[in-house]
């Protein structure tokens, strides 16, 4: 079964809007796991506009499933990951001013840089994944960085799904096949939701994990967190 990792950044965004500790990011992480999520994802940015570096410290002992820290590998991020040693680190080429992630790595241009960073994480036993667009060439060259996995950036799939799902999924299937052929495991994330998730899973059933935050937390406002997580897990089932 494809694992569901819940990105809790939006919970931190809501908390930070008023100060204090409501909603409680730590409690939500514990509850997500209790309700069936197989992982927790956080994406601390340098400006700490949602998840803060302190949150990572507080969450680390509470995540008993899989802890995934994603972000741009600037020095402070690298130090954070090496200090708290998550189960997985996902490298994302974010600019500090970006509202959200919007592209994958150029694994040819940044091969040497990624090799160095990934090497540091793998030395201490942290599984690595790098964010890539559904481009066969970028996936194939990702193998040369030493990464364990690639995460397909799925915004393009989500935006085209309702108009033509078969056409929209095609480049993602090709990229996923390329990853499998070169021996890379596969994650996926960004704008996956209850409308498009099952079709994605059906067409690329060897995905190891999806990371979902914005859509899932939005659905939880209407449906409740426990029910929402169960619905996302159901969408990932292929039997």
C-alpha cells in the first residue's frame, strides 16, 4: 500500500497567525498518526512562516511513524536535519520568497551540489529524496546524485486532471517508469487531493509514499481530521 504522509505546515500557519499555541502542532501530528497516517512531513523555511525550527525539535520524539523533513538544503537546513535525523529528508529547490514549491531540481546542473549534500545525509543513515519534475532526463540523472528516491512534483497532474486525466498522467507514468528502471524508489506530492489521488495511485502503483498537506487540511475543516485521513487512505487502496 502507498503510504500517506501528512504535511502539517498549514496547521503551523494557522497557529502563527495569532501567536500562542492554538492549534497545537504537536497534538495534530500525534492525532494524524493515531488516525492512521503513516508519516508526518514538515517543511521549515528560513523565514519560519509556518513550521519553525523549534517545531522540528519538539516533533521529533512524537513522530513514531515516519518523519520527513523537506526543504532547500541551505546550511541552516542541513544542520537541522543532521541534528534531528529524520527518517527521510526531501530536498526541494525553493527560493526563500516562494509562496510554495513550484518546480523540481535540474539534476544535471546541480548534480555535484546534490551529491555533496546527499552524501552528508547518507553518512548518518538518513534516507534521501529529491523533488523532480516529470522529466525522464531529470529522473535518470537523479540517480547520479546518490539519492534513494525522487519525489514527483504533481502540480501539473493536479491542474490538468479534470480536463484530460489520461493525457495528464502520461508524463508522470513515463517518469515513474524511468525511476524504477534506474533503481530509484518513488514518492509524489503537491496538489494531490481526494478527486485525483486514486487515479494517480492506480496508474503508478509502485509509488512508496505521497505527501499531502494543503488539500488534506482543507478537507479536514469540513469533514473532520480523522474522517479525512481515512478517506485519503481509502483513495490510496488498490484492492
